[in-house]
């Protein structure tokens, strides 16, 4: 019996090097990235198959995981493996240029798309929550989000503080898989970060991976230390072991107004992701097991209070934004009428980038050799010398980012740039300058791949926030173009009922066929975003679509 009910570090070790364990590099890439997602250096809770983001999983259960591994090893170049919410359900005939894996995660018919219904199905073993890159096997640890978070804080620094966060106090909460990137992104922008976190092991983990500088257990002492650093223009991040509500309450009591304020607790998932403040951590753990309904009520009370405190500090002058965890909607569901008085980070800072097809392009070295990433860093650096923020990021990333699992890199690239980079990587593989193929993917939080009205598509100028045709077309066109694996998810980032989004991964294995696929997919994928934003009325997107021949009217002119 090959099934286990626990993560077995030896059995699930990610293969590295240039020898295949599957029948082709695309299958091999899927296998390595799946196992890499679950590597204890990468995943938040491998024993539960949870990668990040509350309960974002890579496979439904250990039996499914074992069957996926077996299937990938057996999969031929003219076959496609189908994954239904983390469980392999079939291998069908396709062709060499088709995706080797097609994934659908957490999809529910809209009327049933609630956590309550999902929880029932999950308890029966019928579903799994895929989050974004967890269930689509392209999570690369916290680095993935560091860059996006770095971009957001850099944009905030440009907009409000003359280009740097030096001498500013930046308050937030949550040091999980994604939230753990916040302190590093803030210090990379030269500011002071004060971050509330309930679980001590999370704080320790961020310190170990150099994302966080210090741990403190007293709220007042942590506030004092942060204020001193702010005054001196010191660059420092502090993780304080407490509930976010208690930290914000204390700031209000002491009349201390942060310069920026946000939150990255897993508020999208009231049962598994958010810790209530009125009971202790230990009590909460027991209650969650024994009385889920009561737990959820406590969590909602806390989220109401949490947002209320954020609004209070915003009133006093803190630049406040929602960081994509849907906490505003939770507070509103509980009756807080003005919960949406502070904006989401996408309309505030990221949308202009999306209009140029820019988004979180990432890649990993299947060899496992960090030198391969150094080679790709050099190529990217020399390919886009005029892109100063990219150059600054690459330099900082090399100095500050500790790799987790397979060595990987992320940087935001736009229309035109992504295909150029993909083809250059394919050439590195072909010419043997790297030791094994490079796998290229992205977050689902991207320009053309998501409909999420409280996050990525908040406040679209034409009111099309909830139109989900776009991510569906994105998944279809990436399948047609020949991505290596394509996924379509529901509920990522913001929870059940709130989002539909698609992922894609493509392997640069050095072959000519791969070059053709890379050219197509890495043009079409961001192209969907340019088209979507042009359609919504953004001028920059319209110009970008004309420049890159994506505009229909220009074609028939
Ligand atoms: P995670 O579940 O790994 O971590 C959440 C952390 O918050 C945990 O460490 C938990 O202990 C802590 N926490 C929960 N309630 C708390 C409270 N009341 N006070 C203090 N700490 C508390 O999740 P993650 O991967 O870090 O993601 C966090 C949230 O950010 C999710 O809702 C996710 O959907 C969202 N997210 C945003 C982006 C973005 O680009 N903005 C991207 C991905 C995820």
C-alpha cells in the first residue's frame, strides 16, 4: 500500500538534476513543481498538504497525491492528465503540443458557491481548495509575493513619500506564506515594519528565512522600538506576537498613527485562516475543532472590529489599503456599512501595470542548481537595461532572497517582455548554459487571468468587475496555445463566491517545439490582460494593444 497519511520527506523529495524520472520534460516539470510545492522548505503545512493561503492545497489527500505522482511518471507525450480539485480522475488522448495536465480546482455552480457548501463537500472528501498557485503547482515560496509586495510598497512610496519609505511606520498583520513577504518588502523600500502575528512559529520561520528582523512579545515595547527606528530613519522589521486587533487597539489608545496600514491575515477564510481576538490562541484551536459555527462567529466579530480600527486610523491620517484578503467584505457581511471606505491595493497601485500587460512572471530551475538562476538573472538584467525598477529588484533579490526549495526567480514583465524572456531561457537550455530545463509560470493575480471584484478587478471603469468570461478565455487560450499545464480555480485570494481565476505554466526544454509554444503562450497570456483592460476603457491598455497588434480594429483598418 503506497498511501500514507503523513508527509514523508524521503518519499516526496523533489527530484533534481538533469536525469528524467518521467517520460518527458513537461511531465517531469509538473512532477518536480508539485513536489516542490509540498517541500517543507516551501509549504506552510506539508502534513496537511497545505501550501499557503489558509488551506490552499496541492493535492486533495495523500492517496490522490500518490496517484498523481504515479500518473505523471506514466504519462506519454500524447496524453493529458485531468485533475479535479486535487484528485487525478483520468488520462485522455491529446497530442504533443497540448498541455500535459489540465486542472480544475474548487469550482462550484454560482448559487452553491459558499464556504458552507464547500466545507460540506470537503468534509466528504469531494473537493479541495486550490488557492492560486498551490493547486496549480507553481508556488515558489514567499519570494513570489515579495516582488508584488515590493512593487506595491514602492508605488505607495512614489505616490505618497517621494520614492522611499525611509522614516515611515508601516503597520500590518499576518506572517503566513504570503503575508511573510510584507516585512521584507517594506525594508527593501527602506521603511519600518510592525507586523502582528498570532502564531509564534510563523514569526520564527520568517526570521529564519531572513524576511523578518526581530521578534517581540510585548505590544508596547514593539511599538516603542518601531517609533525609535522611524525617528532615526532606521530600516527595521518587527514581528509582534499578538492579535492584529490588539495591536491596532493599542495604537489607537496611544494615539499613534501609522504612515501606512494594511492587513494580510487569511481573512478570506473565517474558519481556517483568521484568529479571533476575544479568546486565546489555545482556546481558538479547540473551538475550531469542536464548534465551527461559534468559531466563525468569533472570527466575524473580530474582523468587524479589525476593519473598524483600520477605518479609525485611516481617519487619523494613515494611508490605508486592503491587501487582497477580503477583510472589508467580511466586516461588511457583519454589518459594517463603510467597510469599503479604504481602497484595495490593485486600483490604488497595481492597475496601471496591468494595463501594460505587466504581472508576476516567475521561473524555477528544474536542475535544483542556484547557478542556473544566476545565469537567468544575468540574461534578464542585460535584456532590459532601461527598466530601472527591474534592475533594482534583481540586485535586491540576489542579496536578500533565500531560495526555498527549487531555486526560482520572479520579476514583473509586461507585454512583449515575457515572450522575449521565455525564448531566451529556452535558448539557455538548448545551448547547455543551464543544467536542466527552466519552468516558467505566474501567479493567478495577473493582468488577464482573474475576475475578483474585491481585489484584482475592483473598480473597473466600465463596471465589469464581476465579469468572469476573461479568466475562462485565458485558460482556454493557454490550452489552445500549448501551455504545459493549465488550471482554472474558484475562490482564490478572497474566498468562495468571490473570484474565478486561471493559471498557466510552460516549460522551456530547449526544443524547437517548445520555442513555438513559448512564443504563443507568453504573448497570448498577458495579451488577454491588455485586451481586457483596453475593453474596460483604459487608455494605456488601448495604446499597448495597438503597439503589440492585439487591437481588432487596427487589424481590419
Ligand atoms: P496564511 O494562512 O499562510 O497566513 C495567514 C497568517 O495570518 C497566519 O500566520 C495567521 O496566524 C495570521 N493571522 C490570522 N488571524 C490573525 C489575527 N487576527 N491577528 C494576527 N495574525 C493573524 O496566508 P497567506 O498565504 O499569508 O495569505 C494571507 C492573505 O493574503 C490571504 O487572505 C490571501 O488570500 C491574501 N493574499 C493576498 C495577495 C496579494 O497579492 N495581496 C496574494 C496572495 C494572498
